């Protein structure tokens, strides 16, 4: 059996580092926003080429606070994409604003800059591209339109730790960038976690207060804030994992490259496209197929687990029916949702297993 993700294998490889760090935190008696979290913030900011990093409890909280720091609130609009995890739109809704969706580019499945300007209205307070699957959106084109209209760009980089666009790290181009440390992410906690990175001093100050009940100092509440603080144990674990991230990323890229070479010209699937000016970090390796259910069943019969990221775009989810979108409004997003199938991709996946999976995909094409 080949799992879609193997966190047990990752833990086994770093167990000797993680366990002493966790025990050290337990012995310290300091469990929330302590020294480990502060050090992790410094180290992750440096990793992202950013001035500030503010650790929080989830990636969704990171998006929420970044939007609030940008002044987004009730009655406002935030332009984003529908082909992503639902948290992108939910974070907008938390502020009282309305998500406005634009379609994605067919090649990258990230925000289509050509569709962006038509979605901007006087109520638009932020633009939030999603760096889907580990590949950054076309940030120069998006930023040019945003700057023309004086609108801040917030990067949803929750799947893009260490991704790059023309040599610039994810999170460092917009006014802020938001990351998730959900366990399955390229840099994942042993629980929940998230972070906002920014070069803006005022945004950083506001987000730090908002994550901790709006306190500027203890029991002095300047803002109406939230309990979005990161646990100290997660900070300690993430510091250890961050030291391995570059090696893990290169291992993912090697496996993705092998998949793509083995399945080039496939009759069964289309492999993902990595743009030449970007560093794709392959949080997800999603192929596209016109008969996904059959291929998924065929791979499952071979003991190969797969995933769907994502089978229903947000604009067609029942939870967001109030936004008024209909089938056909975002045709590229809708086609992707029907066709994508995520294959196993993680550093511990062996090259032999990659070959086995690619062969099973091609065997399915032969049988069909």
C-alpha cells in the first residue's frame, strides 16, 4: 500500500530531534507564545526574506488577521479564486466582507491576471491570489493591476512554503503572506499552526495585537482581538522541521520531475505544468484526467491512495450559495475540479514507488 501522505515516516526520520525539544518545552512550564515561538518567527521570517513573522494557531487565522490588518471589513470585497480550499473564502467572510471570484489560468490553476481588473469595484479592499499546490501565481501581473488601483495584495501561501517567483520567496511580494502549518503541509506542525509574514511594520504590530486579544501590553486591550496564539510545542517542532525544509523540498521536486518525465505524452493524464520563472514546491502533484473516477478506482485496486484537491470549487459549494454564483460562471475552475487527481508526493516516497505509481497510471490508459 502506498499512502497519499506518510507522516509516520517523516516523524521516524526526525524523532531524535523532536522528542527532546518537546520535553524541553514541557519542562519549561511555558506553553503559549514563548521563546520557541519567538525564535521560530525570526527564523521563518528570514527564510521568507521578510522583516516580520507573526505566528498564529492556524492558516485560516493568518488569512483572517492579514485581511483585518489591511482594513478589510463589512461591506468590502476581496478578489480571490474559487479553485482552492474553502478557508480562503471563509477568512474573507469572517471579516464581514464578500469574496469575489475570478477564474484561474489553465496552465497553473492560479489567479488569471487577465480576468482580475474586471472584478475590481469601488468596494474592493484587497486582492488575494492563492499559490495553489505549491506554485506561485503570476505576481508581477497581479501586483501591477493592484498597484494601479491602490489595492493591497495578500498572498495565500498556505500551500507554498519556500516557493519562488522570479527569485522572490512566497509571502514577500504582497503586503503580507499567509502560511498554514497543518500537519500535511510541506512544513507541518504536529497539530495546527499558521503564520503571517510582512515587511510592513504597522501591519505586523496590528496582527501581533489581534492574535492575542488585542493587547498592546498585558490586560491593556487596544483592539477587539482574538485568541489566535501559537502553542510553544508547535513552535519548537516547527523550528526543527524548518531546518529540514529545503532538503524535503528538493526531494519533492525530484519526485515530481520523475513523475512528469515518466508520464509525458500519457494517454491517460496531463501532468502539472511548472512555469520556468517559478520554483514549484509540489505540496500537491495533481494530474488531470477526463475519467477520474475510473483512474482513482484502478489505482486503489493497486494499493495506491490518491486525493481530490478540490472536487467542488468554492463558488458552487452549498455553504457559499448566498454569493449567487452558478455553474458555468468560472469554466476553467469548474473543469479543473472535475479532472484533477492528486498522486502521492512526499520526501519519503521512494523513487521505486514513483515508478510503480506512474506505471500503474499508464497501465490504466492501456487497459482503457
